[in-house]
């Protein structure tokens, strides 16, 4: 008995059942699975036309999710979007939109004030738990590392750490 061969559309739709994916992610998965370039492009056109794949919508949804549930800086958020295969132009457009129109919808927004507020919340949690018994210098170094890994900019980190001292 031979295994049933799945069409590229069916495979792509199955992938989209688990989570939203960017056009690049779908293309890579289809090509990895061994589908021809022409089949892959045809499938992507179908998915975009039907509204199943929309990089702008994905970028906006990810930005809102990452802002509301993860304490990340702007740099880490944009890196996450790039890693998901969202084009730079769409990322920039989405950030402009979020920084303007959606400021009320997001919990903090991606302004310098919003970044500082998120960073303060993050370091308060760390100071209360794992860093309370360390000397000031060690505490500052560790907090700098935590904030840097979370994608906060140097100016934001400097501003927040001044308040700790």
C-alpha cells in the first residue's frame, strides 16, 4: 500500500492550523517537503488571496502579543519578527502604526516612556526575587545583562539603572 500524497495546499493549510505563519515560513516548509517551486508559488498565491497568509496582519498580531505578554524591548521584538520571515518594510510600517494609532490598545506602547516602564517592571521583579542579596555593583551588572538580552536599548537601560542606584 502506497502512502497518500498530500497536495501543497492541504499541507500548507495543515501548517496554518497550528499557528499563523509568514509567507517565507510557508515557502520554506513547502520547499523542504519537496514541492516544486511553481506549486509552492501557486499555493502561496491561493493562501494570500484567501486571506490565510498576511504578513502585515501577522506582524501586527505578534507585536501586540509580544508587547502585552512578554517584557521585551523593541530590538528583541523586531528581531523576533525578522526571524519569522516578515519583511523589514512591513515591520517598519507596523511599528509606525502601533506607535501612532494603537498606543491605547497596547499595554505600554513602543515609545521611550513605554520601554522604560517595561524595563522598570522587569527589574523590580528581579530585584525582589533573585538579586536582593547581591552587592550593588553585581546587581547592576546582572540587571544590565538581563535588560540587554531582553532587547532594551542602551539609553533605556542607563536611565533605568540610574534609578536603582
